C-alpha cells in the first residue's frame, strides 16, 4: 500500500516491539486509552479488547476507512477522522486526568503534539514513540548540549523516562533515524499555577534564545523580560544563586523556583 511521507507514515512492523510497547501501559478493562495516529493498527490490534474504551485519532482518509472496517463496529472503539492537533481534548473523555495516551507519532509534529498533551488538564500517562534525538533532549541533564527549553518545559510539569530504544529497522518504510519510546507522566496535582507556567514558558524561551549569555543579562536585557536590578538582587538573596551562570546550568527545579519568583513579582507589581 502507498505511504504518505507528509503524514510521517513509518509503520512499526516488528510484532515483538509492538507488544513490548503496549505492555508498558499495564492496561486494565477500566482504562480509557487514546491512540494518536493508529495507521494500519500495529499498536491498536494489541489494545482492542484490553481496555474499556479506545479512541483512535487518524488523519489519513484511507487508513481511517480500514480502521472503521476492522473495529468501527465495536462499542468500545471510537474511530475518529481528525487532525490530532485540532482535537478538543477536554471533550474527548469525561475525565481527562484518567486518560492514557499512546502514539507512534509523526516526527514532524512531535513537539506540537507533546505541548498540546501538556495543556491543562493533563492526561494520566503518555507513551510516545519519538525520534531518538528528541527523547534525548527530553531527558537531558542540565549542562549538556541537548538540554534546553523542551527539557525544562516538559520536566517541570511531568516525569519523563526513556523506556527503550527502537532501531530504524523496525519500521517500513525505514526512516533515516532511530527512535525511542518515552513515558511522560504529568505530575498531579500540577506543581505550578497556570500563571506560573506562563512565566516559566516566557523565561525559558528567552534565556535559551540567549543560551550562551549569563542568565542575569537575559533577565535584565531581553525585551520579553526586562527585569530591574533590584529584582535580580532579590532573586540572589532568596536563592543564593550565582546569576552569572549560563541558563543551561540551571536544572528544571531551579527554573520552577525562578518562575515562581517571577510570577510573585508580577503579582506584586500589577495594578489592581
Ligand atoms: N501507529 C502506526 C504504527 O505504529 O505503525 C502508524 C505510525 S505512523 C509513524 C504515524 C501515523 O499518524 C500515520 O498513520 C499517519 O497517517 C498519522 N498521522 C499523521 N499526522 C496526523 C495528525 N495530525 N493527526 C492524526 N494522525 C496523524
């Protein structure tokens, strides 16, 4: 069958790896699972009948027809012909915080998919096959080249683990890169308020744009931040940090603390 490169169609053909991925989910008949991009059903066929409710979201017209034919008649399977990025997750199930998400997802939209899944409220657990390099960025410790806004943004609100690597030979057509299965488990309740998360995003975006500069320079001079010296002194007093450090040396916990201080300051200085 013809594959559509534009939809990131690299089908997982190794049955052992298919099983190994689905086993990670530790499923029971009370679970609701959403699969992103089920394709030809490589993972789906291991899910059907093992969960209480299965929602399949596939964009490709032909593949949706096949999925409908195979499983559309079952009351526990809901096949949806949709772009995942347009799905209103709050309407997908009664309690999103109980949803388990699985996807061997198209590589070209990995980051938008992850960020969408991490909007609030968040699913209970997320298992994704991603390009190996993206997985490495997600788990990278502070100080290494792969560490950046993605590492901080995701790890400040979720636990991330690389479950295992998957070689390119497990797919058809064979991609040019290897993959990893990652588990992203959102921390419940969320450790940051909605406002603090926005501050975190603004701060990390700015400081990693200028990742070679001392963090104090970016906090002071970047047009999205422009914090006065008095606030920087306050941060030093509260945390004991050396603000001459580069942003890449700050770990996610330190960014969480920084965003809380930033938000506190914004609350104190905003007009009522
Ligand atoms: N799950 C199958 C497997 O493991 O063999 C297919 C994986 S393939 C890497 C990605 C799948 O996502 C394809 O079936 C593709 O048509 C589908 N897809 C691509 N973009 C999508 C989108 N925006 N929303 C939903 N599905 C999409």
